[in-house]
């Protein structure tokens, strides 16, 4: 029996904010809190974050968890996870040199084209991925070409969760799954690839030590204890990428398990018994040693909802008052009045270009099918449906690969919405289970327990602690309607994609 008096902390750094989850040794949720941090979009297609914002958000979320009554004196361990691909470039004193280029950034299109032409086959052979702007390799190549002074100053490279964990424990390292998100990790050798990293022009000595997600990396320092409220000396466990740990934390620990993620970005991930490299998808190792998972991903999912809230949601924000979370509830209420199909309004969520299945950085978002009769609820419902269609587009790659899918788990902040969850279920026309808590911070907390031996292994931890909150089944009538609407969604993409490519070329020419 796991200790029920033990407190485990998981700290997640997603694309839009930090979430902290505290559980006991049986997986019971003791407390959770989240804080947003900004993303800076200084030019079209650019996406950057300030490393100091991550630490500040974490401290705020931890204070909120403590205030809720969680006894931090009973903390046994803490583990971290974060969005991957995002290199934090540090000087010799471990201070950030510039803002971090995020995985949604699209500036390295030309670098990717060059990498594909000159080294594409070799990169895929070693790293199991094809070059796109998501990856760290082309990002670093862009920096070398456009900001050579940054490359010259860089003495250490970490990634989002690793940098914050370094501030907490003083130990610099990263894990094998995070490393796989760089495009300069050798999948077969399980080591950094000197050959691929040399393409960046950065110093190979800047790369961190590689460890396992459950490895212990020091303890909470006295300074970090003063900042965070976590007792000094608390064991610190490495953790891993948010994608890997949320799949794991949601219970996807067997081949054929499929994750559909409604977070800032959206994913369709399928667990496999062996690596299945494919040029149009991403391939990563699983938290469970020996397992893998295939990723088909869209750049903007709940990000679209947040964007709409920030740009057009003044009415909902005024009605919600101080309750930021209630804004989305009010948006859902307006969307629920609109019927399936949003009275002809359709949304394509390409606010940051698109990854799967198009890998087209020039795509842009759109509302189409508007009429004088279109309502606010139609726009919001079209947004929810458009993201669901984008996820179904991703799922099409999984079907194209012939990967078996046995069960689907729906996760992410968007899964909390009964309306949005139901739309996704109907669009996919498949049964869907919603786990609880089942998110990245919960998975990180389980890694914390495994790392200190509270659980015998990672698979035991999740099977012991995970619970299913609800199970959904599609409505046949709405599913048939959405199948027809999805064909229209694809036709609109096909019609507009050449326009966006032409506009992108014209913009560069000017």
C-alpha cells in the first residue's frame, strides 16, 4: 500500500501557464492551482517567453496551493514537466541571454527548407523526425544566422522545466524524452548526436547531462524554499516533457491507448510497443521504458479560446467579475444556444500556422460562412467545433499509418467543458473517457512518487492512482452531421491554403 500521508507535488509548465498539483500516495487530489504567463508575439509567426515569468508563476501557484490547506511539511518529493523544443540559452553564470523561442514559433521556415534539402534523410534516420519550425535544431540555426552574438555567449542550454528545476535545486540536466524534442538526439544510441548538433554552430559542451524522468536531481535549496514554500531538502525529481507525462498521467500506458488533448495546443497521441517513425508525425519514447508514442499535433486548440476571450470577451469578462475561469463557462453557455454546425459559421484554428497534417507555417485562422444573422454564440460554437475538426484532421494521420486504437482518453483544460468534450466525442464518432485529474501536473506528481520509491514503478503508480471522471458516447445524428461538416472544413482549407502561401511570398518580397 502506498503511503496516504505522503504529499507529492507535480509542477507543469505548459504553453500558457504553470499548474501545480498536490496528491497523496493513493493519488487523491489534495490541491491544485494555476497561473498564466504571457507569450510575446513581436512579429507575425514569432512566439517567445520570458524565463523569469515561469518561476514567478510557479511561486504564485504554489502559494495558492498552500493557502488551500495543503500541508507542505508532509511533502516527500516534487517533479517538473514542461512544453518541449524550447531552448533556454544561458551564459556562464547560468543567466538567460534572451527570451526563449517557443515551439509554436514559425520563424525558421527557411532554415527548415535548407535542412530538408541538404540533410533531411540523415536527420530522419538519426532523430526519427523531419525538420519543421517546431524543433530546437532549426531554431538554433536561425539564431546562429541572425543573432550570432547570442550563440557566442551561450555556455549552457536547458529547456523550460529544466531551467526552473535548476533554480529550485541547483542541478542542471535534462531527460531522454525532452532531448528527443530537439532534433539533435540520436534515438538509437540514446545520446546527443554530435553530427546533428554541429549543424547549429553552437558549442556541443553547452548541452546538459541526460538522465531518466524518474532520476533524482538534488534537493530544494534554502533560497528556493524561501521563494516557494517547499521545505529545503525536499527531493527533486527530473520529470519530462508535458506531452509524455500527460499521456502517462492520463492512463495511456498500454499499446493502442490514444490521447486526444484539448490544451493550449492540441494532440492526438497513440501509444505503441515500438518506435514508428513517420515523416508527417512525431515520435517519442514513453515514460514507461521500452514503450513509444506517435504524435499528430495542431498548434492552437484552447489557445484559440483564450485568444477569443482576450480579444472579444469583454462582455463575458465583465459578467464574470473576478472569476477568470467563469469567463469560459459563460462562453460555453452562449455557444450551447447555437446548434451543431453553428448556423453555417466555420472556424479554422490556424492562429500560429499549422503542424499536422499540413505542416504549413503560412496557414492562418479564419471564420467563414458568416451572415447578418450570425450570433456571438455561433462564433464561439464554431471555434469549439473548428478545433475539434483540426484534431480529427490529426487523427487522420494515425489512421493513415494503420496504428491500432483501442481506447481514447480526452485530456487538457478544454476537457473540463461538458460542451466541448461532447463536440469532440461527436466529431470523432468514438467513445471517449475523461480521466481525473489526468493532466500533466498529475503525471509529474506520480513521477515524483516513483522517483523516491513510493511506487514500485511508473506503470504501477498510474494504475494505482488514476480515476475515470466520465465516459462519453457519440450521438449518431450529430456525428453524421459533423462528418458532412468536416468535409466542408477540409474543402475550405484546400481553397484558402494557396491564398495564404501566395500572401506569405508577397509579404517577404516587400
